[in-house]
C-alpha cells in the first residue's frame, strides 16, 4: 500500500505539492479515478480518489477518514549530538523512525563537530520513513540546542537516560527500561568524542540515569539505533 502525506486532511478535497504530484502521477502513473491512501502524520488515514491527474498539481476528493491510535505502548524521545558527516545522521533518522521513535532532538555538546542542521531535510526524511514503514504518526524533530539549554527544557516526569562510554559495567538499558516504558522516556546519545565530564555531571544532577549500550564502543548513529531497538524489543 502506497501512502501519500498531507499535513492537513480536514477538507473534503486535497491538493498535492508539486513534488508529491510528480511522484504520484509520473512515477507511480496514477490516473483520474484511482484510489489513494493519505496520511497526515497525526493519526489520520484518508481514502481518496484523484479528480485531476496533473503532474504538478494533483487534486482529488477524500471519501472517508480513519483515526488510528499509536501502535506503541511507550513514548521515546531521542536526543543526539550530530556527527560531522551528516549523512550518517540522516541514515540514523530513517532507521530510527522506521523502528519507532516519537521525538528526535539534536544537541550541541562540548565535543560536537556540527552546530547546524538542515531541519527541512530531516523532516523530509521523516515523512519518507513513515510512508515507507506505513506509520500514521510523524515524529517531532527539533532544532539543535546547546546541551545545557536542552536539559533545562526536559519535563520532570520523564524517565531520563544518558549513555556514555565509561559505563560499560552499568546495567544495560534493555534491563533498566522494563518498568519505565509506559511513561515518557528520553535517551541521550553523545558525540563521537563522548560527553565531557562536566556535561555528565550536569545530566546526573538533572536526574538522568547512566545506562549501558553494551561492552563495545559504538559510533554515534549506531548507539542511537541500539537504544531505539532496546525500547522496541522491550516486552
């Protein structure tokens, strides 16, 4: 089933962007009268038909809507320091969203090698990932913040975890989260140079618990996927 994304499905008609129109009409060769499935990233699925198969401005009519509840029993917020080579983070975004994550934040730490991100590019990757994996909720992706500023915004009721290299002997995250997944969860993943000592101290003062992602030293994007999988596989 091919999904098409529109951020607003309140109207009884729809108009695709030029990019989505081109994909629908020229790539998938859809025609007038064909049935489409639309999603808004907020839980709504809509069944629609094409009225005008224009390759730059495809329009149609919404026949019915279906409201979906989230398909996970946990809320996961992943905060990660972007790598210098941002293609690796783009890969991580795609895979993490396919597996299951609700929010993604970027943090600028003492050892972060990149202070800017292309948020529009990240959101396009996110939309593509939920369409590919047939999900109905689009994760929130937040602009990069300096580490102390990010910590100051964390809600107090959140279960908070920080992974850093010297914690190899700490209990693994898969064991720690077994009783925590039904509440909001936040997992911090540091840069390739790891969190600084002062950042670790600050996180611990803010209520973060140290957690282990196994005995091996992982790349930043690999650590993120490990963490996301730990939540997804938790019974």
